[in-house]
C-alpha cells in the first residue's frame, strides 16, 4: 500500500521517476504514482506547472508540501522513511555523507550527461533520427568515466563504500544503456569491477520492484 498523502507525479518508464521509486522501494514504502500524460502535454499544463515550474517530471506532493528534482526527492524520502525502515541510503556520519554526495555529484556531472545522451539518441527520445556522431562522442567520454569507476570499484564494493543513494542514482540510465546491447553492454561487462557492481545493484529487490511497476503500466 502506498504511503498516505505521498503522491509522485510522473510516469513509470521515466528514468527520473524510477530513481525516486527505487528509493521508496528500498525503504519498503511505495508511494502513490500519479500518471502525467507527456504525449498530451500535461507536464506543461498550468496545473502541473504549479507543482513543477519547469514542466518536468517527477514532482512530489506530501500533504501540503511539494517539491521536485529526482535526486532531491530521493534524499527527502530517505530522510522521511529512515526512522521507520531503520536504514538509510544517505548516512548521517559526516565523512560517509560526504562520500555519497561526492558520487552523486560525479553521477550528475560526469556520468549522467554522457550516458543519458547515448540512451536518448539510440531510443530516439528527442523525436528525430539517431545522430551517430553524437553517440560516438558521448560513448568515448563515457568509456573514460567507466575506467575511473572500474579502478575505484576495485577497492570499493559500492561507490561510496556502502550501498547508498549514489548507487541507486545510477540505476535508471545504466539499465537502459546496458539493454542497448552490443558495444554498450560490452562497455560494462569488459570492466570486471564495474560489471560486478552492476550485477549487484541491478539485482536488488528495490530495482526489480521498480522495473515490475514499469512493466505493469
């Protein structure tokens, strides 16, 4: 049963919506998903813009409180649910917290811009034909990032040492990237430490349950 008063406005196939859903599922506290019809432009409607002024998903409503941006929502839900679940994705100890925030920043600044562009181009989310030159450029940059990850993960089980929001944040786009197959899947599998990490985090219950929701919609 979804947590009372918590409404997540988005769509189950959205990578950013999935980031939030996985966080909630980690705590065993699913939220009520309120569908936003992107094809009809509901995310640009005056009503939705009251929740998210940039017209993007997801947005969260918790009673009279509203917020947006998937990483921020995930941090909020982690803080909200931790007392009940007894576990956290963002630790409170200063140095552990700093490491999680470091890898969330790396995800946002180094990893996500490259992998998201590749996925968007290959799946043609931008509404046009795939620009293979853009894909090649971003893939070359991503490979260098993955080399850094592989070295780091040779001495760390997870990005911040312990399983955290930093790992969860990587799930949505890496899942779609990996499923592109071919050289993209090989980019993960050919790096033993990245491959081990990916197999681990992508098989966790919170992610399996998130994908199951997407498949049911």
